[in-house]
C-alpha cells in the first residue's frame, strides 16, 4: 500500500521539533526507490516515526525472515518497479550499520543506506538503560535532555533521570504512605510501561527508608494485579474504620481480615489524591465492591462506590459512572495504539455491565450510550485510517497484533526448556464478551483465576480465515494467500511455525471444533508428554453469533449460559493439570449490525461476508461500491494484491435492508480489538 504525502493527519511530520525529526529528515520521497536502514534499536518501528515515513509515501518492510522478505519484495515491489511504477521502499534491519552487508547483493547494489541508534539520539545517557524504555516515552526524554542534561550520566544516574523526568518520580522525596500510594496508583491505573530496571531502582531507594520496611514493595511496585490485590484486601479494613455518617477514620485492629499481603493494614483511602483513583478503580472493575454489616449507613458516604448494596441499583450506578468516564477518555487521531487498547478495556467493561442481567435501563441512559458509541465508532474509524497501517511492524513483545502471539509464546518456551504452552482461540469472542466469560468463571466456587489481561489488534477484514490463520501461522496474511479463504491449513501452519522455532513435529498439537460435551479428545491430545505447544480452537461463541437474532444482549446472555455449562472451565482445568501455561485470544470480535442491502454482484465476490466482501480486482470492487457509495475500500495492507476488501459502513451489513444481526468482518473497535489473556488456574 502506498501512502499520500498529503494525508490530512500527517501532512507535516517535521512541523514540531522532536526526536523523530532526527530520523524523518532523511526520508525524502523519490530520491531512491530503495532505502536500506540499519536500525539496531528499533527506532523506525516507533508509531510516530512509522506514521511520518508512511505520510511521505514510503512503504516499510523489516528484514527478519529472508524467505518471507524475498516473497514480499518480489511480489509487491520488484514487479511494480519493472512495470515503471514509482514506489519508495524502506528495508529495516535490527543490526549496526556495518552489518548491512548481510543483505542480498542485489539490494545492496540498488539501495542507499542509512543508520540510526540510541547513542546518537541520547549521547549523554546510558544506552542500555534508555533501550529498556518504551518508545512512547522518548518525547518526554528528548525534552528533558534538552532542558536538564549537560554532563554524561552513568547507569544509576540515568535511571534516576528517567524516573524523575519521564515518570515524575523522585524516590528520595517519597517519605510517607500517601506519597507512595499516589505514585503507585497513578502508575498502575494508567498501566504505565516502566522498565524492570527502573522498578528495581525505585525499590532500592525506598528500602533505605524505615517507614517502608514492612511494605511488600517487590510485589506491588512492578505487579499491577498484586497492587490491586493489596488495595482490595485493605478496603474492608478501611470500611471498618469509618464511623457512620462520617469521613473521619478511627483506628481498628486488622485482626480477622485475613490479609495475605504484608504491610500496613490501614491505608489512607480518605486522602483526596487517593480517592480520585479509588472511584475509578471500582468503576472499571479493578477493585470489587464488598458487603458490609453497616452498608446501609455507609452508603451515605463517598465509600458507597465500594459497597455491595442493591445489585440492580449498584449496576446502574456503576454504569452511569463508567459511561461518564469513557465519554471523556475517547482517544484522538494522534493517539498511540496503546491508548486504544486501554480504552477498549474500559469500553468492554461498560458493555459487559450494560448486558450483565435482564433488567433494562431507562431510555435516556440507553440513548446516551448509543450517542457515545457513535462517537467511539467515528473516532476509531478515523484512527484506523491513519495509524493501523504501521501496527504489523511493531515489535512482537508484547504482542500488538494477532500474528505476534506465536512469537510471544515461542519466547516463553525459549526461556524455560520445561515450559509448555496452550493457546486457546475463542472464535468470534469480543472483548466485552470476554469480560462476561471472566465474570462467569470467577463466580465458580471451586475455580480461582489469576489473570494477566491484555488486548491485541485483529487483522482487517476481520474474517475468520484471514485473522485466525495469522495466529497459527505467526505471519501476515500475505504469506498464506493461496488458502486465504479457508481454515483447513491451520494445523499445518501451526506445526510449520513451531518447526521454525526449533520444535519437532510431534511437539506441536492442534485441535479445533471444541464447543461442548466430552473433553476426552482433548485429553487424548494433551496426555502426550512430548507436546510443548498446543493450539485449540473453541468455536462455541462463533456458533452462537451466527444463529443470533436477539442482538448484543442475546449474545451476552448465551455466552454466559455456555460458560455456566462448565465445558470451558473443565477445559482450563485439564490443561492446567497437565502443566500447560494457558493463553486465550480471539480471531475477531463482533457487532450488532443492520442490513443495508445485498450487493448485485453475481459471481464477482470471492468472500461474501455480512460485514465484508472480498474481490480479486479493484475494478470489480468499484462496481459494487458504486451501488453502496458509503462502503470502505480497505487497502491491501498485509494482504495479497488480489485480495481487495470492501467493508460495510458504520454498523451496516450486506444483508436485506433493516435486517438485524450480529456479525464480523469490519473495522469497528469491537471487531478489531480482541482479548489476549494469560490464565492461571487454582482451586479453593
């Protein structure tokens, strides 16, 4: 896909002085059709840099797999150059400049060479320390370097500089519990990407202060889930310390609360700087309301946000609060992908709450929800049009897109020769439906979940054969174009991927069509002690979706019912018992859509999805677009050139006018951003 330099959101990538300018100034269109870049620190893969490069009309390919690269180079670029088409291509290697000689000779002869490194960008800071920093923080570091840095710093001084000027943390100035809680709340609520070496430095300094000697710093500083667990344990203690009808705390012994985390029993939840975070943590589901014997009287205080009162009333109160929260948090056009992933989690909590029970909501609130959903659809659609194109080039750790998941698992096996991983692909599971699944699993009296929750982007069009195959192949859809309309090759793709990671054929297992009934077939597969990586497709949600006539509410109800039947919990228990580390993801989500009419296309379409059609040529696609002018001609990004998607607009579907359904294939938030979860299973 080529990109126009007149892109409205990226017309002047050099307009604001930043660290990116140091890189982008070297990319002038039509100077050389091929540019070879030595980029040992992955600077060109930062989202803003990628957007700037694309804005000037350049395509970018990382040189990682020589065979895959050669296929893409010859099929998408070399042939076009031979036809006289103008395309500027950037080939990126994660190597120092002198190692560019590892490239094929024909590339070295045809291309100009560039190189970039952290040492050039931040010459007075320790490069290994800076390299641990997420690239999203480089802008703040660049400004701080210009304003505050004159001398070269060593490792510890660099760590202190980053803590202070990037994360606004000065460890020596943290001298009381309120200050420590404020910093940890801001860090974990925002899910800030703070490197381990900076956490270790912070803990090292805090350990020098006697007042924090009993705090479980090694757990609650780096681990978000542990920190929220620490707060959850202390919340009932705080409620017990509140006199009725008063915000003034009195001392109460910790005896009887069964605290698992060491440290102080009472925390200053009443502090104004702490309360503002606590409200949001309960609204977003990071903390959970608890019953209390004085709940009716404490309901008159601000602490009611964390009290279990009337279930229906609690739900409506939380729904209104969460809606207000997301209204003000919709990411803008310049947002990073991480901003949308975080927002998608809040959005999922909101919609799972909306359909958590059969009680309706008042019409005014329902209308408000629909208005906000329209704003989210518009904002996400605009962002996808400008920023989605660079996501497949992001580093795979942590995964950003579905084809990164396999490499993430491979890294885990490389770290531990005894580890085994199981990847469950829940066909069609949206992020809000995952919240429903999680809640149902969590309500089981015998099952305890320890979750590491995240999310990733699916491939567009969000069709099963496109997106799910990318999971099992660990590659862009471009590289399995010969069978892009079928999932029959998944087992072969999965075993081929693991063979490339060094596993033998009998060490990778695959099974699909799982939805209910007996688990005997799964047991027969995982009993084989040689298997280290197993891929399982659970298609129960997809089956529910394609038979659904009751919209999103019906989807949530049926998904919850399916989980209550116990098949999925049983599957998790079987895998855990055999020593597997369990990961769950989905190939795509789903949305409730309304028919805009069926295209009059004869045999032109190769894929006739409800939310997406696929055509072999632009000419055929344009003929159908003429019938439906609002449809979206999705670019062949990561796709074969003869795979031309046409997406239904908004929440429309290519079915009879006015027909309501739940479908997938489009580029809405609830279709594109899907769960990626690590599950640890315990028993009470």
